[in-house]
């Protein structure tokens, strides 16, 4: 199971930088994990709270970038996000996306 460290993105420019960097380094072995959430969505709020309880920052943790629809509304267009929470993982040239809540919980280990 992957150990995540939570990173809350506040600007769409930060997400664009991450995606550009990922595109340049597709050959690396890691993954880029993005979680789209909402401040007004109960399942999103509960998921983020349980992630904060479970994961602490450690040296070998993978960043889980949390994107909020209030501060970054245009970022939701990139992966056609319409249901929340929505988990997107980028590994090399492949994009894995799920918005089915039990599957999001399973993939994040909560």
C-alpha cells in the first residue's frame, strides 16, 4: 500500500507546473496522484479528514495533491471531473481515473 503525504494545491498554476513536469518525465517510476474534492461535499470532506488522520509526512511518501473546486474551478476541466471525490493517477503515459466512492477509498487505503 502506498504511503501518501497530503499536499493541498491552492493555484491552478501549481497544478499546471506539476502536469508539465510529469509530461517531461514520463519515464520515471513514480506516479502523480490527484484528488479532486469540494468543500461542500460531505463524502469529500469525510475522505480528506480520514486521509489527514491516516497519513503523516514521511521521507518515502508519495505526494497526494488535493484540488479544491472553490480555489481551482478551472482545474476540473482537465480530466473532465463532474463527480466528487475524483481520484486521478498518472503513471508514465497512462491515466487512471475513478470517481466511484468505494473504489476511491480502496485505492487510497482508507
